[in-house]
């Protein structure tokens, strides 16, 4: 290429970089390096999305070796990270899928730390325009990690810009309007996009297929949560008996974030009672006062189960009816309340709606009704909820 042509091309790229950073009237906000998100209506102590205390940062593991649980995910990520380090190439794009509070952001931070690269964090709703995404991408360095939480909530127009960035490490932008509009390609450094979502089904197929490393995170076992509680207690300088750790772990809904939150609240009770060590009795008393029952159900869980049992004869009842009756958004019910209830065998999702199991009736102390297989329960008639 002639020197003047190379100079023009270089100037065009520099100009485009400047333009893409000013496309948005307001600069993109970088979300805190945290699993926590803005609060939503109806939150209770056990809501995994509720913003945690600042001390939560000190409890977070800093490496895969410190990370407890998710054995298969950890083992796979260790291999992929080591391979990327040995080849000197950027790690393939990673998608973490799972309910809130299982460690998606923490794992993304660990990936960047293990690779020895920079970590940038944002979320799907924050990236409102193509310029917001362009500003994030053009500020990356070689092999950096860009984390997008709630990636299923990306604007479709922004998502289209992301495809060539992920696949070809190029940014295709249209600068200007009308006859003066021009298409500009910007070369990007080879980076790693780490996406996190609680709703994999809401991801478009083209976006989902561009993630070379899909990782699904599962709820934690009680023994894993006990280790997390004991580690957190050591970090907080709190004496913790094995029985006390077990009591907290049993009520943490299989979620490390909730385990950490309950630990901090139990610590407060222990401090007020001048207890040097958290025993089972102290933990049980504290958690009862917080309305957390022996299997981890909170006020909203019990309202959900009581509604279906008392008002709809145990179901089936559609999700829209439940959302209207509880005055909660459908997403909050599907993402926060139902996953644990389904995992514990309290609720079944059927084509005709939600149905309580005999286990739920026994736990709540309700008499199990006789169900007519031909009956559809709902506020608005038999066809109440087409997408139950």
C-alpha cells in the first residue's frame, strides 16, 4: 500500500475511534465489579439480587483454587485458561448461565486474574446504543476480559454490532446520515467476552452460538455452602461451630451469596448477644427472627405456596395469574422465587401451569385437595395463561 494511502487509512481509523466514543451523548457507565444489581420491588433478605454489604468483597475468592463448588466448571475453566496462557492467545468467549448469586461475576473476575489481564465490567441494560458498546470495545487491550452481565437484555441493535466484534474482532460502524453516511471498520484487539445470564432461553441463537465456552452453574450442595460459611466466618473474624455453619448452609437456598448475607446477619445477632462462637442455637434463633425457615424458604416463598394452595386448590395455575395475585413482575417470580422451589420439589411446572407437590403441602401444613384433572385454575378462566 502506498504511504499516503496507509496514512489516510490510519487517519480514518483514528477519526472513527474518536467518533464512536462520542456517538453516545452520555458516556457508558461501568457497573461495579460485583454480582449485585439494582434493587427491585418486593425484595427480601433471601433475594439473591439484593445489593450486598461492602464486606462481601473481602469474602470473594480470588482464584480458582479458592473458589468452592462448581467442580466441573472449575476444572474446565482451569484447562481453557492454561491453554490460552501457553499459546499466548485470547481465551475464547465464555458464557456463564445460572440463577442469581452462584458466582458468575466472581468467576469472570477470576478468569481475568488468572490470565493476568485487565477486567472491564458492564451490563446489558447499560449498553443502550452502539456508541456505548464501541467505547467499551475500543478501550480494550490485547487479551483483556470484557464482562457483560444480564447479556440477554442487550438492545437488538447493539447485539448486531457485537457479532463481528466477537467473531472477527472488528467493529462495523455507520458514521453520519443520508448521502454522507459511510461505513467504517475498526480493528479490535483480540479480547475475551464473558457473558452472564439467568435466562439462557432469552439469548438469540446467533449470539449464543458465538460463545465457544458455555458454562452452566448449578445450585450448591450443603457441604459446599458449609465450607463457604466457615471461610467467610474466618474472614470476618467470627467464631463458627460446625453445627452453626451447617444451620446457615441449610437455609442458604443453595446460593453462596445468600449464605454470605445470612452469615453477616447471624454475626450481628452474635455480637449483640456477646457470643464468641456461633452455635446452632444462635444461628437458628437469628434465622427464625429473619423469617427464614429450616429449608430456607422466606416470606415471599411462603406467600407463593400459600397462594397456589389456598386460592387455586394447589394448581395448575398460570404464571401471569400468580404474578398478578402477588403484585410481582413475572421475571422476579421466574428468576428468584421458582428455581429453588422447583429444585426442592415443592413446585412442578406443567404445560397448564404451576402445580404444588404433596411435599409442599406437607411442609406448609396444608391438607392436600383432590384435583380434577380436567380443571384449569385461574383468575381469568380456563385459557388464563397461554404461556404458563
